[in-house]
């Protein structure tokens, strides 16, 4: 089952499942509910006449519009996510949402600590059933609290934003490694199976964000039709779309757990190879390692190399010979890589 999910959430299939299918469902919903009431509009009348006369041509039009909308959504990936994460919200709305998220996080911590105390008390009373119940509740609350950044100063105004921010901040909080700044370099050091896991997790979130976005767009269209036609049926359609949008968004926010897990594994497993790509020696001491990654970030962002010099590994003899030989031969290859001549 996991392999099937990976297949449909990577590469071309990721685009089809995450963007094309929600667009097809969106257009299908419009055709069944709103379109019959607006098909006589001048803009749509000619298209409706052609599509009604030839079913095959109608299907081509439907497919073309679906691919067009899905392409626009996929290319608008970043602004769509920024909106759902809360980055582009107006200041009053941003502050309000962020305050609610902080309250939700503190409530989760309080409930988690309460269940911990109750589990200890039940264990002392040798009540195994009650101990298991409160321990399970505590574990579930702990999983939900992990969907927040480690520090409240990093909180965003939405669940999705905090879930993704928690994933992004892991490398910096643990190792001083800013995975966002060094994301492409880190990708070059990431094992293929972990990269596939991350793509699969992203594909799931993409699907639900696409569904939430298109459902929200349907709400606006249905409300417009309700006001224009003064028909309460369209208001019911809009209400159903609001529910679908909300559920899709909540599923997207919960699915950030998989992204966070994949990114944690990438940072934990790939950072040594990343260091070697920069010819850096990773210190044994965690504090010194954090200092090294911060120095690398300063070098990449600002070109400050002074602090980074102390972490550079001395060149090996093979590397020195390669540097000496590089460019010495007419075709630019090191001498050691050329085939031997006939007389050798």
C-alpha cells in the first residue's frame, strides 16, 4: 500500500493526483449545480451549444479547462501556500490567528500534563486500564503538540503554517543547520528513498490544499449565483463547499506530520554528507557543530568566510594531486582519467 501511495504522489502522478483530480471534481460540481443556471450567459452560450452538439468535443473542452486550471494552480503553488499558512494575512488578522494558535498550543500542553499526572496516579493505584487510557491520551496530545514550532516566537496564525514551520525549524533548533537556506544543497546529499518519502508526503498535502482552495472558489461562485438568482439552493451548495474546504484544510494540516518526519530524517542522516560537500569536518561536540552550521549559513548568505575557515578539512593527497593535474591536459580532464597511449 505504501508503494502505491508513493507512486501516485511522486513525479507526474503527483501533479495528476494533487492538482488535476481536484480540478476535475471542481468543474464537475460546477457543471452539475451552478452551470445550468448560467449557461445562457453570452460568454457561455456559444460554448454550451458546441459542447451539447458533440459529446466528444465537450469532453475535450472539459479536459482542456481542467488541465488549464490545474496548471495555473500548480504554478501558483507558493502564493497559495503562503495564504493558507498565514504569511500574507493583514496584520490584525495575523495577530488574531497567531493568538488563537498560541492558546491552542498551551491548551494542548495543559491537557497533556494533566493526563501525565492522571496516568501516574492510576499506575500507583495499580489500575492498568486507567493507566493505559491516560497514557494513550497523553501520547496523542503529544503528537498534536509536535505540530507547533519549539518556540512560541516562531508561531504562525494557522495550523498548516505551524505544522510546516515546525518541520522547517527542526534542523536549526537541533544542529544550527538552517535547512531552508541550504535546502538545495541538502537535497544533493539526501538519499533517494528519503527524497521519495518527502515527495509522497508533500503530494498528500498538495492534494488537500488544492481541494480546499477550489472548494473556497466554489463557495464564492455559489454565493454569487445565490445573490443573482435569489435562490437558497445555491446557498446550500455554498455551505456544503465550506464544509469540504474546512475538512480538506484540516487534513492538510494533519498531514504535515509526514513532511516533518521526512525532513527530520533528512537533516539527521544527510548533514554529514552535506558537510563533506563543502569540505567541512563535523565536530563531535554538538555546540561546536551548531557553530559550524551557522558559520556555513553566514558564508552562503553573506559571503563571510572567516568563521568557516576553522571547520575546513585539510586537503588529502589525492585532492592535492587532482588540483595540480586539473587543467594540465588539453581537454581539461585530470591526467589520471585519460586512457593510456598505444605505447604505454
